[in-house]
């Protein structure tokens, strides 16, 4: 049975979308996802499911929409995809906490960087459904403007690596 990693938008960020991770796990269990494990309070869950990636994401998004009153948006990646995302991260000399992976529901448009504004020296690279961004002054202080990021959710590279470890443990 495939192992998936779900990355949920707008969970426990700035007081919106409050959802204890125990409730997220319970929702996953109720959907029939197996071995669900959450990681930190930002809406990350690793689980097994016989569903396709798309179906698992749609089912989880719908269930969360019922709970929260609005669908938050769920990005699903397989363990192998997430391993590749972690392994192909650019900016090897940057502090890992200053490199964010922005997970998108679909591939970024080819013109995604046409109107980028990076006043603090931010660097961005896109690859499929992900955009990697190095924030030299930290993402909280950054004034980066990149409209393609709005549809997705972000995790720093340390979190991505931890989720890969958790997913690999479920497959062993």
C-alpha cells in the first residue's frame, strides 16, 4: 500500500485554521488511512492508503472542509517524490531553515517568475509542482513577491527531510 505525505495549507498559521494534530490524525483514521502520523503543528501527516494520490488528497481536503468550514487545500506527495524533492534541493550552502519548499497543487506555469520581486536577495528555482526559495534574511522578514506561491503551502527543508524519514519508516 502506498505511503503518502499530506501537506495542508493554512493549518495553525496565524490563528487561522486551528486544528490540533490529534484531530487531524483522527480524521485520517476515519477516512481509513492506515498508520497516520502527524508532525509538528503545521498540518503534516504521513499515512498509508490504497487510494490514488489524487483521491487521497481530495478525500482529506473534503473531510477537513467539513471540520473547518472551508477546504484548506491539501498537497499530497508520495514518499519517493518527497525523497527526490529533499535530495534535489538547490542552495546547498544556505542554512536549511532559510530554504523553503513551496508545494503547489500542480506544476507552476512557465511564466511563474516573470513578475518576481526579490528585494532581499531571495533566490527561487522551480521544479515541477515545487518552488524552492532561499530567504537570506528568513521568510518572516522577506518581502518576496511571487504570485505562484499563493496556491500552495510551504515547509522548510528540515521539515521535508523529517517527513521523508517518517514515510520511509512506514515502508520498512
